[in-house]
C-alpha cells in the first residue's frame, strides 16, 4: 500500500515530499520510504541552506522512528567544488554527491531512500552493506577515478566494482540491479563512457543475447575537475533465477544495442510480498530509436511520460506505484514549463528537477523513477 505526504517545514524553509510503501502481508515486513527535500526559501548562503535541510531531515527521521534507516542519499549541488567541503561527514549510508543544479532556484536538494529495520554497515570505497529480510543489498555512491579519460575511467570503475563485488560473492551480470553514470561535459565524454561500458560488459558475458543492466547515463560533475565519470551502483545478493527480469516496452522503445549502447530500459525484481521496478533514464524516443518531437519541450515531456508508463505497465505497475522521480533538463529555460506539468499530473510524488543535459543534444528532458507494488511470489522476504 502506498501513501504520499507533504511536510511543509515553514521554520526551516524546506519542502519534504515522502512516499511510504506499507506491506500488507505481514506486520513484520519492512516499510520503505523515499523522501525528496527541497528548499522553498531562496537567497540563502549554502551553509544556511544545508543546515535547514539537515534540520528538516532530522525532523523527518524523528517522525519515521529510529528503526527506519537511510540506505542511500544523493545530494544535488549547484556548485560542487565549493559546496562539497561544507557537507556533513555522513557515514551512516552510501552517499552520492553530484553537480546537478536544482532548477527551483535553490543550491541543494536531497533524495533519501530509507528502509525499516535495515542494518547498514560501511565497507570501503563508498560501499555499504544493507541487511534485512532474506537478501543482502550493496549500495555504492560517488565512485570515481581522477585524471582519466571517460573510456578509461569507466572501464576501471566497472572492473573495480566487479572485483569488489566478487569478494562479497556477487557477480556483475547476475546481481547488479542498477547503475548511474554521471559524465562531466556529456556531449564530449559520453562516447567514451559507452565504449568503456560496452567493453567491460562484453568481457563479463553481458550481450544483446543475454541482458544488460538498468542505468542512467547523464551529465553530472564532482568536486575534482579531472574526474570525467562518477558512478553509483546497487547490487542484490541472494537472488534466485527468474527473480530479476528486464523491461522492454517494444511498442514504444527500441533495444538499446541498436544504437550502440548497453543498458536495460528497466528492471523488475520480485520479493515475497512486493515488486521493485527500477526505470532507467528515459526520454522522448520511439521504437526505432528516433528522437520524437525535437525542439518541443511539452511534447517531449508527454512522450517521455508515455514511454515510462509503458515500461511500468509491463511490470504490472502504474504511476500510482512510483516512489520518486528525478527529472533532467538540458535548458534551464524549460524549468517552469516542465515543473507546471509535473505539479498538475503528479502533485504529491517526491521529485526533483535538475540541470543535466542528456546524452543526445536533441533530447530536452529525461526522467528516471522507482516504483513498488504489492505482489505475492515464491521468492524470499525483502
């Protein structure tokens, strides 16, 4: 069962949108939460704004209860080089810090994913182990390699990730559920990311005849200007055959390998009482790989929503099951139009709109999301 609510923290000038998934099968099953914290008060210094966000986060954590633990956080920053040193030393979960300006005029926004009863343990290199139910989850935030071109960086990041996961009994092709690649100057460096990812996937047996991994590849920067690619990952240990499947929506989208890239449009993961659906970055594209409605932000947004909805429907879900949305825009001038559209159609869904050009210049907007729906399966407890 899904609930959404808005906490308008007037004192701190912060808007907190929360989605809560409450399982119905068992009182002992874990609740899940996605929260998006955004500022409603412009003109503050960064230290003032981050303090207000942290205060609002503390209020939310108190409301949810001490047994609800964050397992992943992402900070969206307008100026990471100057702002990152002012962030709190946060060691309670995996943390991603990305230069993608929130387009509501604020300096920082925060997305937090929380799970009831989770046991979160820091490992190394930004990895955290999350134990609850019958599975072990691994989250990684902010992996990067300084001073390397985007192809070399991507290869080394994925090789290091694969090696570390193998030390914990996981395999890239079998257990990785989701990746995010943030590319500095995406119009220049995305091609190198594609070459590096394609090569590592091929070496690990991930091909068009097997499967790839759900992913977002988007413009984003870190603190160090010599870093071309930053990577976040999510891995699940203990999955059985058939528990994770891939989404294609062939009436609306083409297979990604047809235009030379290696990622899945979406992934559905079944547990005993719920289904997780992870939708990759999705834009205004048709099933032949063509950009639809070039130059028209309204029609591109509508087609993007249609594509995402078709992927969700393939997994037995709809927009009512969506826990959060992240929307990426190429042009800051399109913010008001897209924000108005989102407020009308999805007034209560936790979301953020950030400045982040997509991998093709013709795409003006892209989005990703996560959905959860009740399901009864033979697999273990989440």
